[in-house]
């Protein structure tokens, strides 16, 4: 009998500690991990920072400890650790719960607040290899030209209990949150001269009283009286005044001396926009456009260690005619002499960084169900993979002091953990406070040949004891995206939980999946219901042909695009005993106009294909019980998709008393993923009960907390 694992119990599973991010000290000696642990009441997660040696020796050491937690760690050139936290600041207002920038001195001592912005700090946008200047992201209300004016107007809105937002551009929300009323800015912040006593630091500019009065309509109440920004803190300098919504998803990199900031921002175009690269002088705020082309996006800037060059992605916008390549380019820091590298590398880079000697770019990318690290030489030589295992790598940092790289890596059976990658590709795990849990079952690769001759592969996870004499029921789990690959651990989508309950789980990469080249993506372009669907059935056939799989007891599930495919499968075959459709697209013509990014969806589909491949047209053909799951705060796939699906299921399949075999699990306060720990438990309890009823013939049950 197999030993129990944390995946046997949902409460044990959600309590597993999680490594979420990694930063490397300037001397390459220490990696700082952001680690999330379950709160005592088990309703959320709190985060802390841990230091671990970057050579694989030693033991983890906790650096921070507060009720509010810490995240977004980065290092200064001097080795101080920066992070964002809403922890109390002894010098701020007692009711201030905004996240601020904090600094933990390398030489020891307490962390101290470095900012006191009324709207808090959104994150650290960029740090530099030398000097004490960094760039942070923070938001100001659109009519406010100073941080004092912003504080006054925020106080007035709070006092009057006003939450209304007036928009003059599209969109108005993104994934799981409303946009506005504040807009993101980028601020330069100088830490040079920051001493144990902050009293010597004087505000760099006076309070703009006129701007404060204008922002408060000239009648600020006592609760909104302008207060000067603390003279004991270094004053943030706005590098992007009046940005509108151009910096909602900005990506930035600093030159080593912090004098120049390279930013990928959005230039608005009707309902959408194109990504452009600009250069900003961090002393004067002067901006220079580097790369801007109609129907082209420039993203992911990285600056060389000598400060003379930038690397970036250049992508021509896709149309219904087909997907376009994500090209890696290098240019001078001023945009001169742009040159494409790795021209024949048919993979899409997900991160870029210059190698230690600046003669190559280090990149990560999906590749054949994994996510290796690649080296892309600048001299035109062929790209080479630096890792050759079954893992996916993220948060890759180049260690210039000792050579090699430090990163997080994960697979479907091992959660993210820190590692060191030597120049010869040797991977050494680092110590971690979040040891990998024992995984139930085994993992293997499966593949088949599609009807057009394409190779289609995936991962198959098998429970303990699956054999010809005891074949396991099969769960086809379809990934979201659709430009995605089943290649890395997800805390939210955890197939090992199903494996622990005796299911074999198939994680396939059908047409549209990344990591197999542009042609493989193009096979499903503008035709989601065609080859992606037949690929899924073909690889399911291959899995069911195994003698350790019970082909008579199969189910399918998916979320987002995976939910779309679950709906499409439901309307086109009766081979599955149950189907779970989470945050799913149902009526594409409706979805395209209500999602938070309507222009994209209407740009990649022809109107005819959008109708032809819309699952709602086949509702009358559905014969399989569906579990529909949707959150009301899902703005990427709005709740209207789930509501219309449920309504049309009732229209076509309810009996005279309105009853159906279908079920609808609704979360009024959840988003696209359903992330709150107890809601995640309810999600899995409901899914597993639904599968047990229809796949295994168990009695129908309702999770206790659903009443």
C-alpha cells in the first residue's frame, strides 16, 4: 500500500509552503526566496523572505517576519534587500494599509520604510548594478500632478465614500480587477546617502499648493488637507507624468549606472494599442522613442552589463491568416544598429537577460513539454540549450561573480525550487524552506500521430497500482491559453490531487500549444474546434490503448481555453462520462465583445470562424453531464459566458420540473482561477464528487460547506 502524501488531503495540500520568486545578491553568494505559507485561519497566504546560499550548501535563514508579509524582493548595488510590504510603519498613520517600499540593510538591523505614498507602491520596476537609484511603480489619480495632491484627493474620495471611475479609454478592467481611477507611473528614487537616521534627508521639491487645490476642486475638507511628503524620506521623482493607461503593463530595465531607463509601454490605438520601446533619462525625465512600428509590439527589454546594448522581443501582431513569430533582437542602448538574433530559432522566448560576458542572451522558452534555459549567441551561431532535463525554468538570474545561473525550476511532480546552473549545464538544487512534497504515482510521456501527420505529445500521470489487472479511470485535462504548454507546476491546477484519488491524468499539448514551433500553432489558428479537438481525441485514444487505463471510465475537464475545448468536446462526442468546464468560453460572438481584451480576440478570428467554432451552436447535441464553474469577478472570461451556458443547458436539457444532470458551481467573489484556499478546497471537493458520481458510479454528494 502506498504511503500517504500531502495530496491525499486537500487541507494538507493547501498548507504546503510555496516558493514564488527568487532574487540574487550582487556578489552571487545569496539567493532570496519569497515563500508563501497558509495563514493560521487557512483563508489566505502570508509571504516572507528567506536567504539561502547560492552554491547549494548551508541552510535556509528567514529574513522577514510580519503579519502583513513581504514580496517583490530585489537587491541594491550595495547588497541591501528591497521589498514591498503593508507592514506597519511607526511614523505613518495607524490606519495606513498600503504597501510601501522597505529596505533591509545588508549590514544587519531592522527593515525601514523608504516610501510613504498614499496609494502605496505597486512594485519595484527596475534596479541598477551600481549606484543607489532605483525605479518603482506607483499610481496617481489622473488629475494630480504631485504626490501630495494625490494623497489629498484620495482622502477626500475615502471620506465621501466615492468609488466611481470615469474612463476615456478602453479597457475598463483587466483579468480580475477594475482599472482606475489611478494610473500607474514610474518614479525614480535615490537611496544614496540613506543612513540609520533619516532626518538629514530633505524633500527635493516643495509641495505644489496649486496642484493640491486643483486636485481637490478648491474645497478640500479637513479630512483631505494636503500634507507635505515626509522630508525624512527620499522623494520619488515622477518619470512619466500624465501617463494615462500607457503603463498598465510596463516592463522596464535600468542601465548599470541607473542613468537610463528602457521601458516597454503601450501606445494607445482605439480599443487596443501597440507596445513600443522608449528610453527615459532618470535624472531629467527626458524621453526618447527607440522602436515604434504600426502593428508591431516591442517587449521584454533587457540591458547588457556594460550598459551599451539592449535585447528585446519584436512581434508583428497576428491576424486570422496565422500566428507570427516572437523575434529576439539586440540594439545599441540608443536604439542604433538593431539586429535580429536566433533568426531560425522556432521558439518563443518568455524571458531575456544578457549573459555574463554580454556576448549572448540567456532566454527561457517552452520546448517539447519542458521549459529549458537557452543561450542565444550574438555572433549568429545557433542557439544552444543549457538545460536538458524534464523541468521548466523561471526567474533566471545571471551570476557575473561566480559564473553560471540561478533560477527556479519545476515540473508536474516537483514544485518550484531554487537551483544553480553551471556553465556545463550541471544543475545543483539549493536548500529551501519549502521542501518538495512526496508525489503520488508516476509520470511518463505519451504521444501519437495526428490525422495530418503531426506529432502530438503530452504527460500521463498514473496512480499507484495502475495495471492491466487494475486499470485506472482516465481524466483528460485540457490546458488554458490557448498559447500554452503543460510543462510547469501550478499550485492552482494540481493533477496530483486527482492521481492521489486513483485517476490517471492526461496533460496533452494539442494544436495551438507552444514549444513545438510556429507551424504547430498555426495548425489550430482561426479554427479552434478543428485540429485542437482532433488532436485531443487522438492522444486520448493513445492513452486509452494502454492496458493500465480503463477506456470505459474517462472524463474531460479544462479551464479558460480548456473550458472552451471542454464545451466543444461536449457538443461533439459522447465518449466521456463527465465533463468539467471552468471559466469557459461558450458563445464567441458574445465573448469577443465583453472580455477585457476584445480587440485581440476579434483580430485573430474572422467573423465566420468565430461563429463556426462557437460551442453554443451545439448545445442541443450535448449528452454528457457538465459541471459548469464560474467566478463573478472573472473579467477575462466574463460571467455572462457561464450564465448563458447554464441558461441554454436548461433550455435544451431540463426536465418538466427544471432538473438536470448538469451542475453549476458559482463563486460570487472569485476571479478566473478561484484562488482563496477554502474556495479551492470547495472547487476540488465538488469536482471530485461530480467525477466520482459519473465516472465511478458513486452516490451523488454535496460538499458540506455548500449547504
